[in-house]
């Protein structure tokens, strides 16, 4: 994980971004500046399920694909920019209306 402020942080398992043709589910940690405090401590992090979203897929310059997903039905709109290499390595940049940006890197699983 690469917060906008501070240094890289290694994560243990259990976090995920799941994308299917009709649903996007995120369960990711967040470290950084939030512009609006959550009402409940359970709402911290980047946690949502979206069934109304826009997406685009484009070939990357050298290898793999660039995927952009924009949520439309969650309280805090998210834009997910995901790079996926042909070997399954991935980088995710998350921006939202209520939090500063954060990035993650990991491996793609089916």
C-alpha cells in the first residue's frame, strides 16, 4: 500500500478488490487524510459494494491493460484505476470525493 502521505506499508492477507460483470466489491484499508469523518468506525477504510458503475478497458502502452471503474451508487463516489500486466501483477489507484488518493499493488487471482 502506498498512501499519498508517508511511506509504503505492507499488508497482511484478507483485503481484496473483486470485480465481476455486474458487481464491484472493495475491502481495502485506508491511511491518509479523510475530508469527512465516518459516522461509525466500521465505515473506515475503503469498503463498498457497487452494482451501478461505468468502466473502460484499454491496452496498456507496453503490456497488459488499463481498467477504469467509476462507481455511481455508493455514498462516496470512487474512481479505480487498475493496471493489470499479462503476468497477473496489478497496481490500483483509488481516488474518491471524501479521501485523498491511495495506491495498492498485488497479484491478480481468479
